[in-house]
């Protein structure tokens, strides 16, 4: 199920890449923690195709897509030799950072890969939201069972090395980024979609949280950062 933060990321990436294409520049994109899914590439390429993308993940996933150039094995917390410094116009990390142990190393590696003025687009859970305060205390097997995953590799350990979204942004600011946009969405119902009755209660809760405007209760966050250094 696609989250509001993913939709936000896709819309911002499309706008950025369309603007690049008007400048007659073929944008270079990198997807950190790309996984198996090609949803982002597919949806963005339906609107603009004047770009190429490299993908890197802790598990090597070879995928086929007309705009995918390379699929690499690598850890965002390390310097990956295959990722050239100052090469990319745009970096994407879709629900990656909650699985990262060392945010300073990850932010440094992402910063190293980007040109000055390039964008970094992130989607992350909000660790202050009640559902994630509960989720981060649950064992891996519980997340696999809850999601209905039979393959152990479809669920990964979460570390939540950041306790607030602001703390996460500050780490990236130290690595040379500046905040451009941050959006919050409630999303309890999406995690309960397999359970019809409970899902309805989740939708009611989400509506209440959205009406209240309380960001601490909103578990789904999209972030756009600009590399300034």
C-alpha cells in the first residue's frame, strides 16, 4: 500500500526532474535502500523520462527498468566506492533511515554523493507517533506476522537512531543539508488494512489526528533537503 509520504516524494521528484528536463539536462538520480520495488521509478518515469537512476541496497536486487543504470550492493553507513562523489542531482531514501544504526555516517555518505544544490528526498516514520513507540519495541517476528510476510527478508530490523524528526533533520544539517520541506500525515489505518473492523477504527483515529493538527501523533513523514555545502 502506497503511503501519503511516498506519494509526496513521487510528486516532488517529478516536479524536480521535469524542471531539469526543461534545462535540457539529463538528471542523475540515486536510490539509497532501493529494495526490490520499482514503484518509484515506474510512477516517476510515467511523467518524465529525462533521467537515469542508480540503485544501492544492503541486499543486492537486480531489477530491469529502462531508466535503471546500475544496481549495487552497499551499506549507506559506509563509503561505497561505486558511488562517485558529487555526481547526483537527486537522492531518494524511501523508508530507509529507521533501519540505519549510524545516522551521521549515512548522512555523510548521502551528502558525498550529491552535487551542491542537489535534493535529498526522504520518507520516514515519526518515532514520536504512538504506533511507532509500540512498533519499535516489538520483535522482528511480530512485524513479519503482522504484515503477513512469509519471507524473512521482507521485514528488517528497525533501530530508530533518531528520537524526533527534528533530531533527524539536525543530523543532516550537520552534513551540509538545509531543510526545504517537511510534511506529516496520520497513517494508522494503513498498517491495519488487513483487519477490516480494526482498520475502520484506524481511519477514525487518523481523521481525528488530522483535524487536531498534532504532528506528534502523525506517523508518516516526507522530507525534502537541499545540499548547501
